[in-house]
C-alpha cells in the first residue's frame, strides 16, 4: 500500500534519523540532496547505508539521491544499494526518461548486489525544473518501478527567477498551483499515487490539517512531512475513515449485484461508473497487496 506519510530527514544527522525513525511515519526519506551540504555528502551516504543495514522494524526506508545530472547520483546509489533501500526518491527529473535511466541503474545494481530484480521502487519529484512542467503527462511509460509522483514548491520558482512560491496570505502562486494540478493529472495518467508536497510551517498544525484535508479531497493519497510533529496529522487525514470504507464497499457491492449496469441507486443518489472507480481506488489502498 502507498504510505500515507513520508518524512524527510537529513542523512547526515544520526540524532535526527533516530528521532525520525520513531515518529510514526509510514516512510522515512533519508535525504542526500538539499538538506546535506556538499562537503557532508560522503559521510551522509555512509550514515544512510548504516541506517539501511540496521534491523528494520519501523517505517519503509527510502533515499532521496542527488539529481542524475549532478555528478553525485551514482556515488549515492553505489553506497546505499548494497543495503537494499525500499525505494529511491528522484529529484529534478526533466521527464520520464530520467526515471527510465534510474531504473536501468537500479536493475544493474540489484543484479550486482544479489537483490530481487525490480524490488527497488521509485518516487519522482516531477515538477522541479522548467522542462518538467511540459512532460508531466508522460510518466505512464516509466515502468512498474514508479509508484508515485510528487511535486515541490521551491526549486521550480527558483529556477525561473521567482522570489516566492506563495502569496503573502499563504496561497500558492499561479505557477505552483499549475504544477500541483498537473502532478495530480500526471499521476492519474500513469496510474500511480499522487503525493502532496510538504507544508512548510511545521508549527502550524491547524494549517497543516486544513491543507491535508483539502489535498485529500482533490485526489492526493498521501503527503510529505518535514518535521516529526506533522506525521500524526497527516496519518489521520490520509487514512480512509471507517465510513469512507463502508461507503466504498457498498458502492462496489451494488455494481457487482447488477452486472452490466451503468447506473445504480444508493441512498437517494444515482451513481455511475466514475463513482465505482473512486470506490475501487479507495478500497485498493486498504486491501492487502
């Protein structure tokens, strides 16, 4: 199942990693990219590998490597892949071609280190370069390693020369709203999870709750976090409620009882096939894989 919460933690800080491991996140992202200074990256790789090599009883362990074009990504992968990360977070891809390239690297490294072929999944941060904006509909060609698309609100504005990603009232700028929506559509086109970006003010839990609830209504199924305090709120919001699950099961049962029907009646409403698809997507998130 797709994690509800993804908690970033700098891979160069053992105390922060220890705290993050106990935060209750479904997935922990050991970050080798933006939160780690260039001179600290070699040590961060080693610490990330040690974290992966330790007994695993908590969250899924993912690693955000440096961008493929940075000259650092292959060193990242060579250090961490012997320890079998659950997945790789790929920053700054221009298009699906970068995911395919990473997939080829992972295939070779899995073979080299005796790992099950295809076990290492990929999550792409798909909106961080100007070129990426024009390629968000192409991720259906990524292959089975890709499990989701997410977006970022910092790198793209910086790349085009914008000074802010948000308006004074906290609302996203037009560009960020655009890429957020295209990320949703691109994920749906690729049949992978749409994952919302971080909420930047980790002290504002009420704001986070409102943001996460709106993201869920719009179609995001999980969310990134930048602080352990955010994790319980995200998990609560992104967990389908008992009522939502019961409603989805009822809708699925009604259509199953009327094979070939395009419309069914439920609690005074007429439901058609898009409602069935929505129900099936929700149930797929709570059923065992």
